[in-house]
C-alpha cells in the first residue's frame, strides 16, 4: 500500500470529503462505481 493523495482543508466535513473523493475519481479515472478500488482513511470522529 502506498499513499496516493492528500489534501489540506480548513475543516474536515462531508463537503470537503466529497470534493476530495471527486478529485480522486477524476484523476485516477475510476469507472464502474469504483469496483475493485479500496479507500482507507485515518478520519476520526
């Protein structure tokens, strides 16, 4: 496993997560609803 992306945001919110995931989908050209991809984060509540 290797980190492929990171971002600095003002606050960790649903909006910033959607933005980040949207960029990953676009940059990695992920198709088929993400079949075969696994996303792991260190997001904590």
